[in-house]
């Protein structure tokens, strides 16, 4: 009980209460803590989606039979393709693709029905607008898969394959892309908010002169800094809960792991973000400089983290460089806990990495802050 009395009578608690009151009086800080995380989670979680839907499909049906109409129905029933336009000839279809009116074109030859009846291959021609190479590749994959399934449905016993693979998708059986992107966006949002809010809070005190007033108090430099970190940490934990709630309620991302472990490791990453923010505040003089300088740190962190694109798709050099990125380790933790339900027995390496980065960045920030105060 003595340590509780000591804490209640300490300068740190007094300074921390003062910081809480100052933050709560600042409408700009409260807005930064609530509005950007919400908007970014909803916007990035919805926009960063590799799936394609509603591709405009042009059709030339020279056969005009029941089977060809069933094929078109198979292509459009899952909303990947939308039958945008029926044309009379291939030349007109090609012109529609060239003008960007449609994304893909399907040409069904007049002998389509006869070849099916005789057991011969019934070929169709597919035209794809490949200006957007990523969309073109995905459209081709969808087209081939749907046509193959339709072919199997028409002739299930035709030339059976010797090997029939049975694929089982683990952790994301529905292949929902938001389950991959939203945990990455959660790490992205925490990085931006924790670094910017902490740096702007410290720089604002420089601007209005209250930092000099703190120097006149009997508090030590580390006490002043700790009193600034604690309120920010508590408020940013609220941001974590807000982002997690949006991930669960809006994007239906599962939570299969331990909530306490998730909050503890997320809190550890918050110290990383706060350390980056305070370090920025010690080298920048104005809030504008802080925001501009943060882009040179946050953007490379985001790009090398695996939040947007898989790390395995990066060049080997960047894959190794990403090990020096704390955001990569945090995103691995978030996906491991949310999607796989794993614990420290799997995530210990990433947890140790976050601890190392937190201690390193906070140590640098404290030294710079103490030097600045002196």
C-alpha cells in the first residue's frame, strides 16, 4: 500500500493529470484520436481489395443456343462479370474493348453447339483489356475457372483427370480478402496516429511556451516525458479497441486468439509509435515540419510491412530489410492472433523484436528530449 501512496503523492501523477486535462481540452487532438482511425479503417479496409467485381463483359454469340445462354449466365451469376453489351460481330466487340467501353469480350462460334453434341472441344474466344495488367490477369483467371466449371457440369465424365487435387483453405476458407487487408490496416492506422499525435502534442507545447514552464518545476526530465507518454498511451489503447471493434463489426474479421495478449503486444507497439513521434518532435520545430517529416518515416514502414502486399512478393533484399521494420512484426502478431489464434509460442520472435524497437526508440527519444530541455 505504501507504493500506492507514493504514486498518489508523486510529481509524475500530478504531471500526468495535467497532461490528461490538456489533451482533453484540445479539440484538435481529440479529433485526431477519433476521426482519422475510424475513417482510415473504413476507407482502407474497403478500398484495399484485390478482388474484382462488376467487370463489363461484351458478348458475340454466333451460335445463339440454350447452351451459350447458360454459359453467359454462368459467367455473370457471381457478379464478377456483368453482361454489358451484346454485339453482332467480332470487329465491333474489339472496338468496344479498344474504347474502354468493356473490360472483356466473349466470342462464341456458330459451331459451338455442334461440337458439344459430337464430343469435340468447343472453343470460345476471349478478349481482355490488358491496360490494367493486374485486373486483366484476374479477369482471365476468373474467366478460365468459370468456363472450366461450366464444361465439367456439361460433361462430368468427359476425359477424367488422373489426379484430382482436393484443396483445403486454412484460416480463411471463404478467401475473404478483407481478412488479409484489415489487420494490416489496423497496424497502419496505429502507426500514423501514435506517431503523429505524440509528436504534435510535444511540438505544440514548444509553440505555446508551456515546455519552458515545465522546466521551472522541480520535476526531472524523465518525469516530464513519462507524464506525457502515459496519457497518450491510455488514449491510444482506446484507439486500438475502436479499430478492433470496426474490424469485427464492419468487416467481420474473426478474433480467434487471446484478447489480453493482443492488447499487451499492441500496447508494446504503441510505445514504438510514441517513441517515433517524440523523436520527431525533438528534431522538428513546428507542427508542419513534424507532419512532413513523418512521411519519410511512415511511408517506407508501411510499404515494407506486408500491410498492403505480401512480403513474399518483394525482392529478396527488401524482404530482409523488412525485418528492421517494427510494423512488419506487429502486423504478423495481429494476423496471427486474429486469424490463426496463435500465442507467444509462435509469436515470441515478433514480440521480442517489438520490445527491442520500443526500448531503442524510447531511449533515443528520452536522450534527445533531455538534451533539448537542458
